[in-house]
C-alpha cells in the first residue's frame, strides 16, 4: 500500500505543490494497512478432476477411472495472484478455479482437470515461472487473474501490461487458449479512505486498460473485471471476505460468472457471438 502512495503522489506531483497531499496519503495508507492487515492463511486448494455431473475433485486412480468413463478431460490451469488462488474463500467449492472448472465441465459435458499455479502476492513479474509450470501440465486453456499487486507494489502499468502480454504470447505459441481477468478496481476497497481510494481507482483502471490491449495483441481474451464487477463490489459488502480486501465466496461466484463464458468461448464450447457485451466503465 505504501508503494501505491509513493507512485500516485509522484504522478500527482506533475500537477505541482503536493507535499501536504503526500503526507495525507501516507497517513491514510498506514491506516488502511492496519484495517486490512496481512493475510494469515494460505488459499485453499481443490485441484483435481471435475465431472459434468458435479462430482469432484477426484484424484489418483479415481480420476483416471472417471476420465476413461467420461471422456478426455479438458485441462484448465489457473495462474496469477491471491485472487486467482482464491484467498478469502471459506470453502474449496467457492475457489474461482473450482467454480470455473465445474461450470466448464457442465457446459462442455466433459471432465475438467484443474491445476492451480497462482501464488498469493504475485505481480506480473512472477508470471513467467508460473507459465512454465503450467505448460508442464499441457493445458488446453489457461485462466490468469493478475494486477492488484502490480498497483500496490508500484510496478509501472506499461511494464506490468507488457509482462502479461509476454506470458500470454508464450502460452499461445504452444497452442494454449488464454483468458485473462484484468486488474480489479481497487477503488471499491472500503478500508482505503479518500483521496487515496480515488488514486487507487485511477491507477488500477489504467492498468486494466493496458492489460486488455496487451492480451488482445498477444492472441488472448481479456475479461474487464473492473468494468463488470466494480459497481456490485462497491454496493455489496458481502462480496468481501473478512479482511475487507479479498473477495468472499459470494465475490468469487460473481467473478466466476463473468469469466466462465469467455473460457467456454476460448475453447469452442460457446459461440463468441453469444457472449454478453462488457458494461462501460463508470
């Protein structure tokens, strides 16, 4: 959070005379960090095989036997940060990867093998090793959610978007379909006071726009999470977990609902023409 303060204060300094503003933002950053706290838990894990009838996760011989009966599994890998890993979810069934895997299995009428390589705290600098791990699983489709830590750790938006584009390009070169959930709107996080929250909103939405362009240039599909979900997260406190920063079970369900159709389209399960159009940014 302190990194965000320094970055936004420097950016705002281009408009002159903001020494007092820097002090205010620094104090607000400390207060927000105290309210949010540091994560004390690791994200839940529920990798394995998910069947079209809702069964799963299955592992080992059970998964092998089910795969033989139900058909060749679609291999889904999830990369990114704590929001991709599902930090804040109370039960494994509400992890974003699990929700997408179950939905994909139902829509495709095929089993889905879920692999999660997302690591809490990751920035776009950490995507390259995650990509290499994912490729070792020969995925059919990769879902990436990244960006919030790029903002809080002062990674320049152009740099962050470029690193994401490189990760997508590497996956596409191996024939993997890629769907990216772009940076969420950090301006909806209630413990962040104004005017810091306004800076967070601007920075995260700028990054999201650059990410979207980079993903599309690299041959992936981008889902603008900020445009699609910010208004709901802003008005529905139950969408946040106990730390008031990461999504709750309900928040992850809302995110999975906008990610799943694009994942389905990316591997040909849905017709792209049937996808809903993203809402314009507010």
